[in-house]
C-alpha cells in the first residue's frame, strides 16, 4: 500500500513538472510570435516606404534629366553663337562643367537612396527579398542549438520526404510540407518546425502518449520538453537580438527618419536634395535663355546663382561674401584650366 502511494506521489510530481514545462513552452511560443510579428511589421513598413520613395524620386529624376537635356542643347547653341568673346565662351563652358557637377550629385544621391531602400524586381519572391535586405542582421544558431534543430529536421524529413509517399497526390502534399520544413530550417526557426510536427504528426504523438504510461516514459517526456524549452529560449534570444540589430541598421534608421518626417510634416532629406538640384537647373535655364535672347552674359546673375549653389551645399550665406563676376570668372579658370581657350599672345623681347 505504501509503495503504491509512493508511486502515486512520484507520478503526480512528475506530471506537475511536465505540465509546468508545457506552460513555459507555450509562453515562449507566444513571445516568439510577438518577435516575429515585430520583424514582419518592420519589413512591411520598409516595403511601403520603399515604394513611396521610389515613386517620388522617379518623377523628380525624370524632371532633372529633361531639364539637363535642354540645358546641354542651350549651352551648345550659345557656345556656337557669334559675338561672344573668348572669355565668354570659356565662361559658358565652365557653366556647362558646373551643370555636369550638379548631375553627378544627382547620380550620387540617387545611388544613396537606392542603398537606403533597395529596389528588387517584381518577380522575386517576397521571402527572398526580406532575407537579402536583413541578411546582415540575422543571428545564426550556435552549434548546440543547430544540432537540436537539425535533429528535428531529420525526423520530419524521414516522414515527409516525397520519396516516402505512396501515391502521386501524397507526393505533392509531401513536397509542399518539405518546402515549409526546409524554409524553417534555413531560418533556424525551431518553433515553426515544432508547429509542423504538431500539425501533421499530432495523431502519432497522442497515440504514443496514451500507449506509454510508465514512469520511465514520463521521465523521457520531461527530458525532451526540457531540451525543447531550451532550444525555444535560444531562438527567442536570437530573435530579440536580430530585432535590435534591425532597428540599429541603416534600414531601421531610415524607416525611423521617414516616419518622423511624416509625423512632423517635414520632408525627407533625400527629396529636398533633389528639389534643390531641380530648382538650380531651372534657374540656370532661365539665366541662359536670357543670355541667348540678349546675346550678353549677365555675370551678376551667374554669381548670384553660384551663391545659391553654395547655400544649397549647407554653407551659411550670412557668413559668406558674395562672389563678384570677376572672381567668378577667375574661379572657373582655376578649376578648369584645360578648357580655357588659348589667346594669341605677342611675345615682347627683353631689352
């Protein structure tokens, strides 16, 4: 009688321990899902912002390129126009070089924005995009954790590999299941592998439990659940670290910056750069169009344009002296000496 009571007491204690482990595992599963949802939210925000930014920038880049094309034609006409001095022609060539510098800035800014919000072709799978985007933030399982994940992979593969199927229909089902298994393994997603096991092998697991009511089997279950809990906690720690690294990454910072600009009603810095470039090219077009009409270069207006460019580069306009026309011409000569037309000079003999 005492022996039976002792066994009953031990059994109850073991069952309580097992139930406690199951509750802990369930709690970790919920925490894991929260972390996954947080990452999914960031990915969704990224994709939305990327689409918005690309749409805006594509319009602005087309505007800048069209204006640039017109400016090239206009400057070429002016250079060929009779009546301009050699200094005037050199000045126009220098303006052309200045314009090309603006276009180089456009290209650099465009590349920077592309890096911030990478563009992918529409035929790529969304999952592949996310892996590429956040690859640097992924925390890989350690060796012990990887062994546990692989052990479950092998167990599921032995059951669901298409070669194990008895019919063509079952082979198709197994193919889909194995695809999910392989994707989860590639991500180191132990929790998802457990979900696949519970979904497709639930009947087998329940039957195994009902057929084994020995204390040895109960102890084995407890040991297995301890390992399962440990692997899930490792995955949770990895996911938390990944989420922190995503938020600290350039992509995370750009998402935060973009959301802030929308909230306070300001504009994205990259958009402002493109707007400033377009404004400068438009002003240059107006000044050159007037030059074509009057056949006279207004150096004062060009110097004002240069000062405007200086301001757009972040220079404090109040602390900078205005560039006068002679300084402007001399500046261009110093920067682009190879393009300067050579005047015929008369050599004087020394006495």
